[in-house]
């Protein structure tokens, strides 16, 4: 009887960094998606990301859903009587052709409203973003190490603190 020896395939280990992953949908590239751990009792969590539109047409981020919360909103920051306030973007967030739109601490952001449990450092929140033209895409938002994180890899408090959401 003949013995067949199988090939041993060497596994190629690819270091995957969830935080730095780029998610593509149509001509849009989604980068730097992250969230922040939440304090106990918090009812909301944030989502930050950068969207690069490599296409020739303006697109719009029209809605967001996630398992972590009853609903998710797109929030913009605007000045009202000299005070920065956040409010829901009603007609979608425009992503102009060729533009890079950053939703980051202190600026526009996603807000997960009515979270089902506290977000822990390192936890990944999965959200589905819907764009008017590019369609739906699932994006992982990994929680940074600190509540005041200003970027995905920020593991120390920057001193600026988190935006007070409640
Ligand atoms: Cu908000």
C-alpha cells in the first residue's frame, strides 16, 4: 500500500490590527474607527472614524445601526450662542468627492444611544453604516484603553478628558 504524504502548508501569520484596519465600501475608505470605554451607568457610547471619498461624487452617511444600542445617531457639533452643542444630523452627513471627513473627539461623531451594557476597553462594537450611494458596510469600532482616548491607540488620558455626554 502506498503512503501518501500530505503537504504541510506553512501558515502565514499576518498581524491583524483591528484598530488600524481600513474598511472599503465602493469608493469610500473607512479608517481609524474606534470607540471609548464607558463609565458605569452611562447610557450612550461614541463612535469615531475617518471616511475618505476617493470617488467623483458626493456621498452621504445617512444612518447607523448597532447591536450595542437601541439606536445610533450621527451627531454634529455646532456653535449656539457661543456654546458648542451636539445635535443629530438630519439629512445625512455629506462626504464630498475627494474629501476626508473625520469624526473625531471634539467634533462630529456617532452616538450609540441606549447602550445595552457598558463598553469595556478593547471591546469591539460592530456597527452597520449606510451610505446613500455606496450602501451598507459593517465597521468594527474597537474601544480604546481610556475614556479620554483621542485616537484608536491612545492608551493614556490626554488630559483633555472625554466629552461629557450626560
Ligand atoms: Cu453626541
